[in-house]
C-alpha cells in the first residue's frame, strides 16, 4: 500500500466503535500500513493503563485541567464517555495535523457523531462493529481491564451505540482482525485518493 499516492489535503478520518469492538487493534494495524496518517492524541481524565504513556496514547489530565481546557475553548468536542471520565479532541492537535498530514481520530460514537456534523465535507467516518454482543462481551472479559460494574455499563452502552452504525459512511465488521485492518486501510486509501 503506497501512501504517497494519496492526494487529498486536510482530510480527516474518524474511526468509532462500541468499546471492545476491536477498534484499537484495527487502528494499530492501519497505522502500520499507512504510517503518514497523523493520530490525534486526545485528552482524558481517566488514569493511564499499564503501558500507556502521556502524550502518546492520551494526554492525561485532572478533572480541573480538563474543565480549564473547556473554558479556554481548546477542545473541538468532548464527551463524558463513562461516568466521571471525560475525553476530548484538542483543537490544536487537529489543526496541527490538518496542516501537515491526514489526521485520524479515535472517538466514541457520540463524539464521532458530533464531529461528523461539524466536518462532514472533509471527513470519512468508519464504524467498527463487533460480530455480535456475545463476542464483544468475551473480548472485554479477555482484555481484563474492566471491573464487573464497568463491563455491564459498557455492554449496555453498546446496545445503544449499535443503533447509530448506519449514520456513518462505512461499517467494518470485525470478524477477523487482519481482514478488518485491510478493509479499513483500503477504505481510507480510497477516500484519500479521491
Ligand atoms: P478508552 O478508555 O478505552 O481508551 O477509550 C474509551 C472510549 O473513548 C473509546 O471509545 C474511545 O474511542 C473514546 N475516545 C477517545 N478519545 C476521545 C475523544 O477525544 N473524544 C471522544 N468523544 N471520545 C474519545
């Protein structure tokens, strides 16, 4: 896959999914195939997970710092993705990336819908769907990052979020990770080559 064939400027790709659908793994694969994509680092009030680093995976901030960013209009969108846990897209990050390379954003379904409304002319939106709710539950349990309560909350949320799948440009069903990565990369490459 040759990224240099891509000609579109200031393009934006939004990838979204219910939690645990495999979006992060797909993104990792896509970023390897298309290394010139700029990954926009979000701000969050949640704690870093083991292996995550500040400024690379997220910019980790306190609730007070997050409120300050909102007040200063530094976030192009933000959501309380889980109770008490805020995530937001930094305006500066988006602007910097758009000036240079196509930017890819990893957002929850509400945030993706919000940005899609603001930027639909220059954005490709991709919804990653788990094969089934049962598969999603297995994946979340296997990942082992959730308490019982947060697992239930995430699954309940998935039921709601799946209803929005058709509002996005493309839906990738993550049955097989390698195939889903290839499909997503091809969608992005086609979009950027237009
Ligand atoms: P996690 O805590 O598992 O890293 O992310 C939880 C959810 O927050 C994921 O669905 C992820 O896509 C979403 N998310 C990450 N950054 C942002 C952001 O800047 N804005 C919004 N709305 N959602 C985000």
